[in-house]
C-alpha cells in the first residue's frame, strides 16, 4: 500500500507514542468522517439519509474493518467524500466542491490503491447527468496526477513501479486462486455476510411471495453447494463424512443475501436515472474488483461499497411509516443488524487479541535473525 497511513500513524505516535489506545482512538476520526460522508451523500439519493448511513455502517464489514489500525477507515472516508462532493459539485455547479472531491480521491489513493475505482464513477455521474457541465471532468486530472506522480517518484527512487507492481501481484494471485464459479460464490458470501443488514431489511419489510422466494433461493444455493462438494471450502463444510449444517446454512444465506444486494441495485435502474445507474456501477464495480482483480477476497475490499448499499436499502423500504429514522420495519432491521454486527466485531477483536502474542513472537524471531542486515527479496530492499 502507499505510505499515507504510515505517515498518519507516525504523526500520532510522535505526540502520544506507539501506544495502542491513542492509535486506535485516532482511527476513530476517519471512521466518524466516513459515516458523516455517507449521510451527506445519502441526502442526494433518498429521503431516508440517516437510515442509509446506518444501514451501510452497522454492518460487520464496516465495524470490523474500522476497528483496526489499518487503511480501511481512511479508504472509507476519502472514497465517500470524493463521491459526495463530486455529486454535489456536479448538481450545483460549484467548482470548489469539484476540486475538493478530486483532492479527496487523490489523498485516498495515497492511502490504498482501491480508491482508484472511485475515479470512473465521478465522470460516469457527470456524463449521465444531462444538465451537468462536462468541463468539470478536467478536475479529474488531479487524482490521476497524484497517482502517477507518486508512482514516478517510487520508480526513480527504487526502480520499482509500485502501482503496476501491486496490480501485477494481484492479477497473478487471483489467476492462481479458486475457479471463477467458486470465486463468484465466495465473493457473494462476503458481500452478503459483510452487509447482512440487507437480509434484515428483507426480513422486516417484505412479506409473502418475496420472503418465500428468498427462502427458496437459499435452499437451492445450499443444494448446489453440496452438489459441488462445498466449493473450495469443503475442508470447513465437512466434519469427516458429515456435513456441518451450521456452516452450510450460513454460507447459503450469505450468498443469497449477496445476490439480493446486487438484485436490488439492478432493479432500481429501471427508471434509468443517473443516480440509480451510478449506485449500480458503484456496487458492481467494487464486487468485480474484490472477486476478480484483488489478490484475495475479503470484506475489507468490499468496504467502499458500504454507502451505496445503504442507499439502495433505504430506497427499497416501503413508504415511511413514522419513526425517528425510517419507520417501524426499517428501525427493526437496523436494530437486528447492529446487534449481529457488534457481536461479530467483539468476537473478531477477542480472536485477534488472542493471536497477538504469536505475531509478536514471530516478529521478534525475524528481528533477531536479520538484525543489522539488508533483506532483498528481489524487490525493494528492506532493512532488518
């Protein structure tokens, strides 16, 4: 990854030292702005902006990813604000917002390369919006210039193109991984499980045939998984000759929920308005990136789609029933999603804490083995 997060950690450590509590608290700042940006973005898409922001944030993908000292809080913040400000600037023809949006995209790229996927969404919205001035597209030169300036600096300093090197590594790892069908199913499972709020929205707001159809879809997916031998996860699904039904049910439910999210985004395009199309491109683009471009499939790679998924869910709800967020069914969905997400986050934190001593032991071993030496793995030399 680019060094943006490392500089931020160094700045915090310069004041508070390398202590976990201050570092974790400092990463709540971008997490807060990510949520605020999701709300501001949702104001342009739905009359339930608070529900949309919470539906995308009260999810395992968002809470677990943002509970770490990693790139994701900044990725979520810069990605969301880049699109929020770009859409506002395009709708209102405000140059200042367009420039700030371009800068957010550029700064996000310096945190993690996945923010590059925000750049195509920005001109897509401008082109689809017939009233927008197309001259605004010139401001997109800013994030592109930031990306290639950083890459040029790295190349002349180390002889390595970090951006294209990362892309090549991801492509090589992806091509050697699971077959396309298995990757698609696993990607859907991460999408549905990471944003389980979609399932609870369905559960609380849909009745009759819709809920029956989703149940049937889940059962069919479970049968297909068994017929395929458990995809590439058979070692988890089987306990000897016996099927681990709890695992199979979760996997089938998550895959069905992932399909539900994509289906809801697709059905909202029937009006062919620019906002619905951009939401579909946003969610589908991140889904494709995570499943077929990124070096591995995980919830962190899907995190940038959180605001778009929250907006799609808000636009799916029936007419407002009253209530301080969205109405009875929406509030119930958020409460259930929040409960599940918090439980998952706490369990993940406990698990990682238990593994921390092992990681520290391995770090000490590497430090002792290579103390004072220069490690060169054929790429950038690393000081031991």
